[in-house]
C-alpha cells in the first residue's frame, strides 16, 4: 500500500505546488524503488551502489544549490526530500545529506572555480561521491579539539591524522577534510590554537587510506568509515580558499542538520504509519487493538508530536528561505 503520510492539520496547504510535487515525486520513488530493497541491505549491512545515480537523476543531490546541474530548490523542498528518504532508512538519508550538505555545499560556497567545475556537476549526477572528514576518534561534538593537521612544505600541504564515523568514506572519490593548519614556517604539526582549513583529498592520493567500520547496529545500509592520513601530500590548490576557522565546518553542519530535522519527521511518520497499520490488523479479545483506548492514547500522542515537528520543520524552512534562520534554531 502506498504511503499517504500524516497531515492532521492540513499542512499541505502551507506548501507550494512545486514543493508538493517534489514531495510526491520522492514519495513514489521511495515506495517503488527503495522500500523493496531496504530490508535486504539493512540485514546485510550493505549500501545500494545504484542509489547515487538514481538520486542524481531525480535532482536530489545538491538540490538546494544553484548552477552546475543542481536543481536550485528552496529549503522546504530540500527538507521534504530528506523527510521521504529517512522514512525509508536513515542510512539512505545520511548519504544524501553528506553528498549535498557536507560535500557539495562547501565546494560550492568556499571552493575555487576549478573545484566547482571538477566536482559539482559529476556529484549532482551521482557519478562522483564525496565524504566529510571532521569527526575524529576523540573529538566529535568538540571539533575545536581536532588533532588532524596540515603542514605546508614547499608546493604541498602534508596532512596527518585520523577521522572516524565518516559516512561514505570507503566509497568516496573525494573527501572534504578539515585540519589544523601551519604555514610551514617551522615545518611542525599545527598547534592547538592554529587555524582550521578545509582540503579536498582525492581517492588514491598517496598517504590517504580508508577502513570501513563493520558490525554497526545502526545506519547499517550506509557505508561508515575511518579516514587515515599518513604524510598525505596534496597540492597547495587543494585547500578551499573561501573560508578559514571553525565557521567552515560548522556552517556545513548547519546545512546538514537542517535536512536531518526533516528526516526525523519522516522517520516518525513512518513509525506512526506502521503502528497504526499493525493495531488495525492485530486482533485481541475479538477486535483490533486499535479499538482500545489505551492504544488510541498512544497513537494520539504520536500524532501530536509529529504535527508539532512538522510545523517546526516547515517554519525553520521558511526562515531559511528568508535568510533569517539562526544556527541555534537549527
């Protein structure tokens, strides 16, 4: 049975015709293309490698960016894509969030023209995959404590360090890597007070390796990896020139977390839909358990919380659209 969604307060009226079209397009795609395969991949702990090009063909990758073959959608339409992907699987949504908000966005916002020309068009089509190297084994929610460093030596930046819990790391063609920078004056690893900069490190670069994290209990239909840099030398122009300091990675996280807010709504909607379906089918004492008030109260509580979440996500999108959103609100 196709997914109909929960809309207790006629929230569809708050969406434009184009936003509803985007939502309905991805709702059909999820029902027809992803739902039939998700259980297999979740159980096997594998990622469907055909997914990037399918999402690219629908304009989902870098959907909110302009130019380079990107769809140029508004924030609410982008959020609705995340909502539909996550109601199928968090790992599928995680791939889309990383590709769009954590890799394509910083290249688009902070990259040189050559970076944009090389990567954005291919990434929008799903022909190239990216990952975002920020989190480290000892520093996740505290990115200011990162130890990965880059030292300028002649015509190269030399990176050393490790990143962990990196979505798409093992299948990525390019990694956006954040590191503490030293200008090479002393040739020593960057100190704790040095500036954080972003680098594009391509697959196959000597000194750059990845190791997938196996046996996860969550995000199983997603590739999660470690990125390892051992005297990894990249050209000087591999640095993203448009930003320095933690504003770079944190602005990327704001983009991704905005989409994740919509994703959480999609996951909750899927849980409610499954719970409602089950309680209508499960018969005890000669009637479906949906007919008992204790069960009804739980379902009503779900409707209340989902409706509040839908309104919050929609309002957040409209603030973003108007250029008024603050990181704290995300």
